[in-house]
C-alpha cells in the first residue's frame, strides 16, 4: 500500500459530488483538496526526516526520496496535480509545501489557515 493516492481518486469524488447536486460543491471540494494536500505534505515531510536521519543531510530535491522513502512524488491538487514544492533553506533546513486553495506560490512563506488566512501555502518546515 502506497503512502500517496493517484490522481483519479479526487476526480472520482468530484464527479460523485457533482452528480448528486451538492449546493456547497465548491467548498466541499476545496476542503477535500486541503485535506489531501495536508496529508501529502505531511507524508513528504516524514520521508524527508527519514532521509535526513539516515544520510545526515536533506536531499537536493523530492525525487531523491523515490522509491526508497516514497513510492512516487506526492501531488499538489492546487497546482494541477503536479509535484509538491520543496526547497532547502540554509537558515532553517527545508520546506515542503502545496500552493493551497489560492493557487499562488508563496514559496512556503505564507501559511494557509482556513479561519485566519484564506490565502497561503500548506506548509511543513524542518525544525
């Protein structure tokens, strides 16, 4: 069993919700995508931590985690299901993130919070 889901899963859920005529379709899909992104960012962060523990340093890119730590690159539902974003930061380790519901790349610097900030990225940084 892989740690990430295929792109077809969100599409299937969207088709089902559309077919039942849900009045809050857009909000429900956004919440669903936020959950997917949060999960995939967390899984990528765990894989990054394992890589770091075993090798003594962070990888140069997320592709270095495949297939030893991840079966495939996690997808960002807010960036046309492309790969999550990752950057090494000399001052504070690394950051892995999704664009978030505003679909803007904030370089992982502005964190999304549904209640306080409807814009921003879904972020995990190393400690």
